[in-house]
C-alpha cells in the first residue's frame, strides 16, 4: 500500500505541474488578443524608417538573438579580408507583454508565398517572423536602403550596434490551422538595437577567410498592418 500511495503522490505532483504550465500558457494566449488590440505607440522615428501613412502598429516584440558573420576577401584577389553579414544566420526569439514565453520566432527561410512587393527572382532565403501561437509567417525585406546608424536617433541610441531599419512584407502564410496573426503585417521596424555588429578582429588576412561567428544582439520589433 505504501508503494501505491507514493506512486499516486508522484502522479498528483506531475499533474499539478502540467496544469500550472498549461494555465500559464493559457493566460499568455488569452493576453495576446487584448494586448494586440491596445493602441501601441512606437517611438518617433526618422522618415526613412517610418512606415507610410495608413499603417499602424499592432504588435511589438523584444528580440534576443544572434547575428551571423562570415569572413570573406575584401575584394577579388585582395590581400585583406573582412566580416560580411551571413544572411543565412539571423536567429532571435521575441517576447512580449512582460512574459517569458516566446511570441514570435525570427529566422531565415524561403518565401513560399510571395506578394507583389517580393523581388524577382526571390533570394535563397528571406527574413522570417513566425507566430509562436498560430504558426502564421511573414517574410520581410529591407525597404530600399531604409536604415539609420545606431546612435543617430533616440529610437536607435546604442552607438556601434547593428542599424535600425524598416522592412516591407514580401509574403505571408497562414498557420496550419488557419492562423492569420502575421499575415496582417505590412511593415516591420527594427529599433533600439544593442550589439550584433561585426567583431573588430578575427578577419583581417586571407588566412582568416571562411571563419564564422555569431554576435549576440537585442532589438525591438514593431509590426504594422493597414488601418481598418
């Protein structure tokens, strides 16, 4: 009987833990629609990285991740080398609403549902943001050369960090169950960057070519949709 009692106690504790996790996740999920419906006000930004009129922010996430770099020759036949952004290696997790649960995952993937703004031909992979709740996706591309250097504006104050920028949606996809959170996105702002710039050393001479590195960064991403 003692064995059965201990076994039942273990099961009870396990069930309680699972219930606690499910309850916390449920609270997070129920918070998303209410938070998304709030009037989120992004910081004032220079015109070059401000979405066109008729678009309003509806979602914001704080990202923690890494920016990848690969060491390449400075030019053909050059005797020097320099770090170049490795476009296949952006990776970050976005949290929001003061909770630790991820709300959006940021990575690189092929744009499988391009829109009219997508380039032709499509790149091998494009910056991707995928909802952690309904698995909908949006692909984005920096709009022309719409960037500002870090440290040049209060919305992008950390000198020496990766630039702040404006991206335009070049495609989106519903989640497997029909989720549409990210399909609403028209523009994405990356603001308040911290870190992520290429190292100052480690890539100077031809012998360094081929090296790769991941540099931690944080940023705030603001997601815009067309006004209703």
